[in-house]
């Protein structure tokens, strides 16, 4: 009875909603946004993309985020090698860290968002849900992610995105193919995701709710 759930919030006024569609001849653009830490599951994403690319030829993966520590740099190199060995190095773009506005531009031009978070070997997890997922849903992108931490409370499986088990590159590839070949469903998924964010993850609503929690606690 003393527990209250306080969601993370994003500035939905700054994130423009855009219904996703695919123009003739346009490649399906999949966006990731994360640093190269184990818990982000990037190798599984690249491996899954390699598999999915065998079925969807007009498709590219764009990864916003870089590597700072020696461990992160090794992980980035491993991901590059996975792409090269899978024959998709020309379709997997490592963009590094970019200014927030450039990230928003990438978000506007992308069709799908990919976030296959995992529990790291040292126990590190997302804790809640990555803010990037909340922002992607707010922008109208269908999200492909994992059944990890609080992600299922942001992404409703089958309504605003697809959720798969952690560390399952095969299931991840199937989800990518499923959504990449179903552009007619993107608009409905995006609308559902935006509505969920407006209801539960609007930063202004969350600030007001947090103030109410503090006020209630101080009057007891």
C-alpha cells in the first residue's frame, strides 16, 4: 500500500508524431539508439538483421551511439564483424554519437525502432525501460524489443510493437521480417504507441504526479 510507480517521462511536445509509411522503392530503415554496452543487445540485433536481410533485401540498419571504454570498442568491432561476415556491411551504418536534433532527424526518417535489451553477464539491466524506446513510440515508430525489465509496460506486444525473448536472434529476425514486410500495419502500431506515451509517459504529467506523491507523503 505504500508503493507508488513513477514512470519516466519524455517531452512529447518536442517529439513530432509521424505516421510511418513506405514509398515505392524506398528501403525499410530500422533505427537503434544506444551506447555499445552489453545490456543493449546490439550483437543480437546485427545478427538478426543479417538473417532478416536474406528475406527483405531493401532494408538498412542505422545505429546511433558510440563506444568509449575498451570493452565498448571491442563490442562495436564485434558488431562490425558480424555485419561483414553476414554480407550486410553496406547496409549496417554505425553513426556514432550525434547531437540530439540529428537523432530526432534520424527518428523522423526511420520506419522501425529496434531495442533488444538483455541482462548482461554482470547482472546489469535497463532497470526500467530505455528512454529511446519511449521517444520512438512517441514519434510513431513501431518498436521491436525484448521482454526485458519495464519494456513491456511501454510497448504493447502486437499493438504498438513486437516483443521477443532476450538473446534470441532468430525470434528477433522473425519480428523484423514480420514488421518490415507489413508496412500497412505501421500506422496503427505508431498511433497506439503514441497514445500510450501520451497517457503514461508525458514528462509534464509525470512531474505533476511526482509532486502529488511528495505532497501526500509530507502531509502524513
